[in-house]
C-alpha cells in the first residue's frame, strides 16, 4: 500500500508545488493573439519600430519602464547631436538622458558657453527636453565667473532640435511605409 503522507512524498510534493508556483509567477506566459503578430521576423521588427518599441536585449537599459531604445532609433537624440555638431561634446550619456558640450567660444572672446540638454521623454513634444546654457567670463586666467543664461537662445535651440526631430521622425516613418528603411540587425537588412 502506498502512503501518501510518507515523509519522502511530502518533500517531493512540496518541491513540485514550489517549483510550479515559481515558474507560474515568473510571467513567462503571456496570452497573445497570433493574428496580430507577424510570423516573419523582419515583419515583426518593422511592426515594433512603427509602434516605437525599439530593440531590447534582456534587461540591458531596463530602468523599470520595460522599453529601451537605442540612441540611433530616437529622433530627439539624433536631432540634438546633429544640431550641436558645431560644439565639442564633453558628456554624452543616452542611458542617463543628457548631452553636455564642453566650454566653447569664438576665438577672440573671453566668454565661453556650455550647453546642456536633458531628455525628459522620448516623445517629440515641447516638454521633452530641457536646454540649459551656462556662460563663463574670465577676466584673467584664474578669475572666472560662471552664470546660468535663461533667455531666448534656450528656446531657439530647443525649437530647432524639436523641429529637426519631427523631420527625422517623418523621414523614418516614410521609409518604413515605403519598405526602404535602412534598419540593420545582425545578418538582416530591411
């Protein structure tokens, strides 16, 4: 006769229950509709790009949002780098959402400026970025005064970046719709 409440059976049942509960709580299974997901990998990638999902590798860049985009897929980031191409860059951190130029000036000036752009969202909208400009005036080598500038130049830079980002985004969408997008993955071009 088999004893169900034998100590070996209780241990085995406990282990199996614990294992099944653990696997079930991991969220491995998500109910999806097969009609909504393309079977071709390239079609799935194009669908994800159109939906703005970006490209994800495990938990790399996951800061709680579950959505990580590489810098090359973010129109705001690309537009900011393009508009700041005249200045030397000091700190460029996509994961931290910040671009900081080095101090720069005209050749014959004792004034230098530094531009900082903080990204608050990936969406192209007026409150998506914050442009901060600092000005440093040096009367002698060691006597410098740094102040924060808050004038129309901040707004102009912000407007130009947003305008360029909208243009880049429209160009990307047009490429995807035409099927001529130049998106690359290892071994795949589409």
